[in-house]
C-alpha cells in the first residue's frame, strides 16, 4: 500500500511539472516571441555618419530625434566624407544621409557601388554646387573671369574639407579652365568665417559653396557661370547604407525612401539647429513643429 502511494505521488508530481512547463511555454512563449519580434529592430544601436557641414548636422540630428522617438538607439559618428564611405563599405557605419549625384560624389559611387547601397530615392532635388563670389564683385560673373582678376583673390580659392567630393570638382575646374589660382583646404566653418569677414569689409573672395546652405540667407553671394559645366547642373541628394541594412531595418529603410524636403523646410531646420545651444535641441524643436510632414515619411 505504501509503495502504491509513493508511485501515485511520483506520477502526480511528474504530471504537474509537464502541465506547468506546457503552460509556461504557452503563456510566456508567444508573448516572448511577440516581444522579441517587436523589439528586433529597435534593440540595436544604429550608427549614422555625420559630416561637419551645416545641412548634414541638421538632418542627422533630425533623424536621430525621429528614430529615437520610435524607440531606436541612434549614435552619430563624426567623420569626413572619405572616412564615411570607407566605414559604410566595411559595415562599421549603418547610414550616410547626404550623397550628391550625379557629379559631386560620383567618385564614391564609382568606387563603392558594389559594396554600398546608394539609394535611388532622393530627399532633395534642387541642389546646386559651384564657385561663388560676393554680389558686389560686378566684374567677376564667370569662372572664366577668375584669371583676369586673380590678383584680387591673391591667387587663392578658399576651400573646405579636403575629403569632400566638391573639393575634387574644384580641382577639376582649375584644370578645365586653366586657372592660375590655388585651392586652399580648411573646414566649412573656417571657409564661412572667411566669407563673412570678406563681405563685412567688402573685399574679394572666391569659394566653393552649395545650395541648400544657410549662408545664402545671410550674405549676398552669386554662383559663377560655368560654361564648361564642370560642376554639373542640378544635383540631387541621396542617402546610402551599408549592405544588409535594408534587411536588418526594413522599416527605417522605407522611411528614408519616403523622406523629402524643399528649400523652406531644410532652410528652417538648419536655422533651428544653428541657433540652438546644442544641435539636438534645435532638431527636437523643428521635429515637434513639423510632425505632420514627418508622419508622411514614417507612415
């Protein structure tokens, strides 16, 4: 009789373990799977390259705000253009949000087209690049005029980041037009400071610039005519991602493709970011005020 009771107790204990285990798998299993599915994209750090250009700082901070509001962890990695493309190629970077085509960044497209995903989608369709001078230099309207007035500019073109595609196009323009001016690399902030100082004193200066850029709302500058079309016509701004990003983050990939901005929107964003104590603060304010537009991108 005692042995029977022991056997019955043992069978009961085993049955309870099986039932509890099954219940655990049923109640916790599907919930766990669902939770894992929901957080699959948002539980990893997304690294976006940031270049020290006004519009790039603005858009990278804007997307950091948007994505973190959606639950993603976003890091901005400060790099120059060459290092950005190399990091996308190696997979150390997830995305770069500013690729100018068909001219300015054509060299990077050619070099990395098999190892980096360059989007067909564009977020800005009316970009322009070229050499600029202040409006008060009435005698200089074309790149062809520069040699005739090279002494005005101390035989110098004030440039910015040496790794930028635009700087390489300036070097090509120097060759195409047989310019007797030397391109001096620095940084965007240093170049803008030089432009500001020259305009303040109504002195001559020539520098490469691009639109959209806040500097055109502050100073009266003009693009020099480019008869040989070295700088190209209208540029479009794309984004690029590492291989595998679209598979890992299909939702974000779709949002990037939906993203579109016009002159007023990008100009206001840059203004907010430039005037804020920290770029992220300006981006947060702009995102808050433009939620209807953003909803069109992240629908």
